[in-house]
C-alpha cells in the first residue's frame, strides 16, 4: 500500500505527538522511582523509650527496668543512619538500612533493681549503658504499572543486637556486674508506596510488621516510615521523613533471660543520591 504525502504528514504529526506525550510522561518521574540505585545518608532524631529486664527486674514488681527513668539518661540523642536500595530486573528490589545507637552515662539509681540476679539499691552510683544495632534487609516486588508510582510488597529481616550494662562507679560498694548482650534475626513482611507528582518531588511510605516466635525472640516488631524528598540536582536530593521502630520482645538465650521494650520515633533528615 502506497502512502501519499498527506498521509505521511499525518503519520509524522501523530508520531511527534506520541513522542512528546511520552517525554512529558517521563518528565514527571522522580529519580527514586526511575533510578536503579539509591542511597540515603543522614541523621535520625528519635525520642526513645528503652525498657528491659535481664534475669530480674525492678525489685518487688514485674516491670522491666526503664533506663531513662531510673538514671535520667537523655531520650533524644541523634543517630547516624544509612539506607541503600537496588532495583534489578523489571519489578524486583533489595533494600538495606543500618543504624547504631550506643549510650552510657553516670547516674544515681532512683529505685531498687535486680540486675543479672544481683540486687542494687536505690541511691547507688553507677555507670549504665545500652547498645542497639539494627540492620534491615528487605526483598520486594513492585506491582504498580504506572510510571510515576512504585508500590509493592515483600519479605525482610531485621538483624538486631541488643545490649545493656550496669557497672559500679568509683564510690560504689557492690561488685562488678557484667554486660548482657544478644543478637539474632527477626523476619517480617512489608509493603511500600511511592508517588511522584513532579520530577522534583516524591511522597513515600513503607511499613514492616510481624508477630512471631523466632530463635531467641518471641514477640513483635513494627517499623514505619513516611516522608517526602526534593530533588535539588540531577542526582542529589534532600529529604525528611518520620520513622518509628517498635520492639516488644521476650528473650530466651543463655546470655539473656528477660525482655525488652523499645520505641524509637522521630525525624530522619538526609541527603539522597540516585543513579
């Protein structure tokens, strides 16, 4: 079939319109959605609540030992955190997240406690500390077909290392008390959603959750994040999001018989890079 000049012109116009529409569609996609690799590095400003028991608790009660309440330790120390995401194939991705929160302070106990089966009386001068390491790995599949939306579900695991110690200060008469520390994985299921209203902005949220009895841990984890990112340059952006990490676990290990209740929630302010 031969194409005359008018038909050729019409086809050319339609092709130009189609290409322009496709370019316009591509232009609304933020790099978080279109890039293969992405990294976030910044500072987490959490409000913390860290309660635990190790072979004991507050004397005469069934309550866990609240480190912040008993010692006056700060609840609001900032934490460096880093996240990395890799998209591979058409719909698959792997995400990693890590932060470390270590704290120690001198204090005078406000109440009697037992720690590793040893009674420590109120008024004792001590050095107390907590250690918390979290690495999150998440393997997911995207199910949304729109160019400016990325949404999906997947499976993940949080590797948790939890430690605490109470040591005598120089003027204290009770004996040395060793630290308690455990480490192990806690799996979870999760989902995420990202929406890009323009090439400069993206709105994103995710949630991980599980109640399970796995290894040394029995209990639940909830990890939620939601925020926005602004793309300042071609590959560099700035973002802020609210993040919540909540643990409520019983721990059964040779080094630790007890429990931990931990809440970290606050703002994560970060720089992002995408390529």
